[in-house]
C-alpha cells in the first residue's frame, strides 16, 4: 500500500512538472504620468506578454480606489502574444497620486501595476 501511494505521488509530481502554464510579464509595472493638468487625459496602457506555453486568461483587475478604473482584455492571450490592460485615472482630482491595480490570471500569481504622478 505504501508503494502504491508513493508511486501515485511520484506520478502526480511528474505530471505537474510537465503541465503547460501561462506566464505574464509586463513591459513596465509602473507608469509615471509626471505633472499633468487637471482634466487631462488620464488613460494609460500596460502592455504585457504571455511568456508561458499555455493561453493566458486575465480573470480580474482590481484598483486601490474608485478614482482608477482598470480594463482587462476579454479574450485569452496566446503564448508569445501581447495584451494590454488599460487604466484610467480621474484627473479632476488635484494633487499627487500613487495608485495600485492588482491583476489576477491563470498564471498562478497576482501581479501589481502602479500609476503615479501629480495633477495640477
């Protein structure tokens, strides 16, 4: 019985090691707006690549506050292909900002992307 359990455990480890997995890599994980005027265009885009060997599915994007609105791709990103996560900041809020967006996917980890700057 112990040998059977050991054999099953070894088989599961070997299968997991050979399983395909998506992997997400951002070109930049921070975008600095610099100093922008009140009411200016607050939209920016984070480009990423699926460097894994399985389709990448972005399952969710969540921002640190309501002043930042993220938008995820609807379709899976194939291995070797690029995708974009759009982030829009409400530039009617004057002052410095530092906002985080968390990106969840089937890549097995949550990634953090950041926007920062100052609205005058």
